[in-house]
C-alpha cells in the first residue's frame, strides 16, 4: 500500500468529482422532464401514443447504458448527413453525448417510476377535487403531481444512486470524470488498488449523502 | 421453498435483468463478449452504428426472452394462489 500516492491523488480525484456531479445533475435534470413527459404519455388513452411510450422505455431499459453511449457517441457520427446539420455541434462533444445518453436512459426509468406512482394514487383524491369543481388541469398539477412525487421518492432516490454509478461509464468516451482521472493516474503509476480505493470511497461518500438527503425529503413530505 | 419462490421470483428477475445488462461492462476488462466483439468489429469495419445497434438488439432479445421465461416460472409457482 502506498499511502503517499493515495494522499497525492485525492485532490486530483476530488476535482474530477466536480465533472461527475455536473454530469449527474444535468442528466437527472433533463431525465426528469423526459420521464415526466413519457409517464404522461404512458397514461394516455390513445393506443398508439401509449405503445410509443412503452416502446421507448422498453428499449432504453432493455439495453445496457454502455451500448447507448457507444451508439450515440461513435454511431451517430458515422451518418454523413447528420454531421452536416447543426446538431453535430452538440453531438461531436463527448460531454454532451454522455449527458444525452444518461438523460435518455434515466428518463426511461423515471417514466416507469412516475407511471407507477400515478397509478397508485387513490381515486378518492381525484374525485374529491372534481366534487369541489376544480378543473382537471389543476387537479393534475396540484393534486396528482405532488402525490406522485411523494410516492416515487424512494424509488427515485434509488435511481439517482444508480445513475451516479452509471456516470462512471462516461470515462469510456474519453471524458475525464472521477473514473477517467483514476484510470489516468493508474496508467502513470501502475498502482490500481490505491487509486481505486480512493475513487471508490468518494463514490461511497456521494451515495451516503444522496441517501440521507432522500431520507430527509421522504420524512418531510410524508403524510 | 415453493412458497418463498413465488414471492421472490419478480425481484429475482429484476436482479437478473440488471446483471444481464451489467455484463456489458466486462468488455472494459478485455473479456470477449457481445460488447467487446462489437467493439472490435466496429473498429475494423468503421461501421460502429450498425454493430452497436446490433449489440443493442441482441441485448433486447436476451431481456425479452428471459422475461418470457420468468413469466412462465411465475405462473408455474403461483398455481393455486
């Protein structure tokens, strides 16, 4: 064990954690909107819209995150036409490719979490709103969404932690996140155990914080 | 055992599906499986879109098949309930 290396690599890994956290927060932010959109589409009565939303979540939950990143980063650049459009500005950056892949992936999982939350809302709440003469739009925004958020908090906390660990895959597309920097230090020092122990404890610490924040929120919003 | 299995199968199937997708991470360490193979193929033919999509379809097929199998198991073990 080389304790000195652990100490010197710690600040480097800590600065790389910022990249990991940026990836995580941005992909969760976009993923939440995608998830909410597809959860609403899943509850739609229209068969075609319903099937489309189901297909989306099936494909993104049925394939590994690594494959999705590779298709978006390596695959899409292959299409000549695609490279001439303005979208190429976004897709040629590994950073945005990773965020798009993560957002689409977590969006699929979030849509399932939110859909199940919407479906478990007791009809009494909605009926109570209706009998008070509240329009269905306001019932949706002021009654259904808050209850669904409360219901889905435990599962969503799980998803956040899974996603945080998923961001380590960003290192496969040349991004210098926590894992990427750890790999880089290892390639120069040939001491994987020490560096990965430090990187692993940083991940563990982040999990610990996220877990406790979710626990606190659960307590705060419980009824 | 049979009673426990009935309740455990849905969660076990979840773990199975997650592990199935995590096997793709093995490619990072160099073992030749679906992902590694498509990585090599994509590198030598310069056609990553096709090969990675093919890998994605393979994984989808695997999850689809295992889901069908698990559904049958679930039905088998929940007989009489």
